[in-house]
C-alpha cells in the first residue's frame, strides 16, 4: 500500500482557520472548553494544541532577507515514518498503519502519557480526568483516519478555501511540494523549502515553507529521542536478560545445592 | 550511698533505671557496651553492676561477667544480670553452654520494687 | 524450646534469641506487600507480552493500584523513622559495607553452593549478601520516589526531556531491585542453610546456634568469633589431609 501524506502549502495559507473549525466539527471537539478566547494581542487562537484542539494555525512575525513576512503554520501530528510515540506506547493504542498514518484507538489508551513526553514535536496532549488516580486519555490529530479509510479527504483538507492543503500519495505530494518550492524561489522567495521529506523516516505532514523551519518554531533537524531508543532497545532487552539470568541462576543453584547440602547436617 | 553501674545499650532502659535508683539515693554510673563497662568499672569501682546481656554483640554481657570474675580487682563486685531472654535455661546455663558467674538474674521488663529489693540483698551480701 | 523433627532420632532443643522488633518485622512485610504489587503492575507497562492487561479500563485500574501501593511504599520508612528512629538508624548502619564483606564474597561460592562451613569468615548481624539486599532496596526506594512522584504529578510541568530520564531510571531501579528480590526470595524460602532467616523475620527470634554459626561476630563478639573460625579452619584442614 502506498504511503499517504498531507501537503501544507504555507505560501497559500490565508490563516482563515477554517481547518481548525472543520477538525473540531468532524472529530466532536469542544469549541471553548480549553480554548476560552482571550485577547492576547494576536489573531492566533487557541493559544496551544490541546485535547480539544488537534490542529491550529500558529502566527509568527518574521523579518527575513526578503523583507517582512507574516508566517502561518498549521500545527498537528507529523505522522512520522519513525514514530517514537508508537514505540513507547504500552497499550498499542498508537499504531503506525501500512498507509503511514499514526492512528489512535481511544478505548485502548490507559492514560500513561508516555506519548506526550517522547514526541520530538511535543504534539500529543493528555486529557486528564483525575490527576490523583491518573485516569486520562491521549489526544492528537489522526489525519481523520475514519474519513481516509473510506476514501474521503481529511476534514481540514476538504474545507480549505485557499487550496493550501492537499492529501494523497506521499511521493506525489513530495513532487508537488518540490515544484511549488521551485516556483516560489523563482518569484523571489529565496528561503522557500520543503519540510518533512527525510526527517524521522520521512514525515506524513509535509510543509512548503517560505522561511527557514526555525522561523516557524519547527526543529530543523528533529531527532528521534535518544532516550526512547535507550529505553526500548537497550534497557528493556537487558532487563529481560537480567531477569532470565537471575531465574536460571536461582534454579541452577537450587538444583545444585540439593545434591551438595543435606538437610540433616544443617544446624 | 552505694555506687551502681547500669550497663545497657538501650538508652531508654538506662534512663528509666537511673531514675528509679537515684530516687532511692543511689549514685548511678552508666555504660552502653561491655568494653565501656569494664573501663568505667576499673576507674570508678562501683559497688554493684546491673548488666544487660545483649549489647554490641549477643554474648557481650556474659563475656563481661566472665572477665570480671577473672580480674582480682573486680571479682567481688556483685553482678545482677538483666535479660529479655525468657526461659529457665537462661538462668541455669549461658547460651554457649558455659558457666556464668552471676549473683542474680532479673527479667525485663523490670519491676522497680523487685529490682530495688534484689539490689539491697546483693549489697548486704557483699558487706556481710 | 524442644523440637522433634521428622527423620531424626532425638529431639533437638532450640534456644531463641531476639533479633527483630515487631516494628521491624511489620515494616518488612508491609514493604513486601507493597513492593510485589508495584512490581507486577509496573511490569504490565514494561513487558510487551502483557500489553492486553495494560489496555483501557483494566490498564487504568492497574495504574491506580500502582499509585496506591506507591504511597504506602513511600511513607513506610518515614513512619518507621517516626516510631523507632534509633532502630532504623541502627539497621542502616548495619547495612554499610565493612571489611567482613570481602571475606564473605570470597567464601560465598564454597559456602552456599558446596556447603563448606569453614570457608565463610565470621559475619556480623548482617552478612554482605544481606547488606546488598538492604542497600539496593534503600537506594531503589529513593530512585522510585524521586522519579515516580514527578512522573505522577509533573506531566506538563517538568520538561519532557527531563521526564524521559525519569522513566529510564525508574525502569533501571525496577530491574535491579526485582532481580535482588528474586535472589532474596530464593535464599529466604528455599535454601536449606538459611532456615532461620524466615523464622526470624516472622517471629522476631533466631536460634542461638544458628546465630553462632551464621552471624558469629554478632553472637560471640569479634575477637572470640575469629578464634572459633581459626579453630574450625584448622579442623577442616586436618580432616582434608592437607
């Protein structure tokens, strides 16, 4: 099955934020529970991703070599090719599908929150019901897994009036993005770039950016968290070896000692 | 009045016993281990020793009483062994099966009147 | 106490000496009663093959059990300290390494595996193996607490980069302490030479003869214990015909 991806052309985005609304509408997210509007001196709203806000336009004012730019970034799960969240999830609620989507099964989630701590982009959010008992559920963009598997486009892509969003075969999205970057550069956007081609096994969320990634607050070279690797690939196997060796050692000692020490001689 | 050395590594027991004895007018010295006790005994020459058995090690008190018996300066000092070990065997022989030179045994928790009576008897026995 | 054992012609007598106070024993067993559920519920998140137990409402229940047990586990030494501070400090001091431990390490294989009694130099109230167990558990208590409490309350408060370290150390402490626990369990329950260990932890008393053999320094005092051991070695050497 071909890998799917979303292409977000930030040069076309007008920051109308219809995508935020469409996402909430399709996924039954609350409008004001976590996002009570407060004038913070910016059109940007809500102030952050949350269990109720799976995508969000981030506004940044940027002074670059080409002059002043008002940068818009549609935040959300990157659907990494090498997803750390899937590796650390103890329940299998987070899964990487053959089509590249990192999906989430809410019923399986036990609220441990490891995904929120190991994501290199700090995307998943924990919806905490009770901080004492730890009852919680994780929450993130799933590329409208239910729409996509039924041949539909994700809600945000469907609704974008500026045609800044596209969704389909990843190679096609990459090709389209690279063409757009070429065209932008020809028009004087010297810093235009395509983000997400190779990072972390290739991201499922590709961005056509008109400034360097750092200007948008994106890590230029995001790393798979080293500790996730240490934890899953070194410590856990070593732990299993340690347990196995201990149990075998005890069994061996028990069988050996039975032959050598007689209970009658014990004082 | 007489000088009594109380030897025990449990500070609560030492304080309690010291209060009981001082109220009767005795002068009280203390030590928390066998080694300490012997040092104090040789310096201060108490008239009687209240000796706990288990201190720095299990047989500490027994070793002290044995060393006292072998020391000409100390062998006439009456010793009352205080022990939490129960059972008649504790009195007849020691844990290691050897003879222990001791004047009296008394069990914890101590009954203050009983303790004072035994001390009086032991001191009288020494004088007379 | 007179005991008639099956398979032996004559009854044996056991002289009991106190070793553990009631609070010491209660603390030990309450520690066990919290450590085991903590380990098991933690392992549900650790072993991939236990994934089905980690999922959904069942998973949340196990996490809740983990937290309840953790609170008791964490408060236990503090309560102990409030009620018997001298005893707790005495025990911690007895756990600290000493020169006897080198001797124990050298003599352990011959003693525990082959039953050669003369191979083991006299030990104090705790031998090196018991000290290792105690120290590992004490260190693990600190690590579990210092990592576990922020893991519980700190999500979204402490930086994720720090949180990742906490998880790693929480896991490491679990691996080390559970392995130690398994060895401790075997020696306490199954090893024939260690019979008085479980008795003393249940009833607070140990056999005087057992203590004389296994904790000679604690029983006879350091000087006499060494003398007895030298004599035992000489006897064994003669019998062995060296």
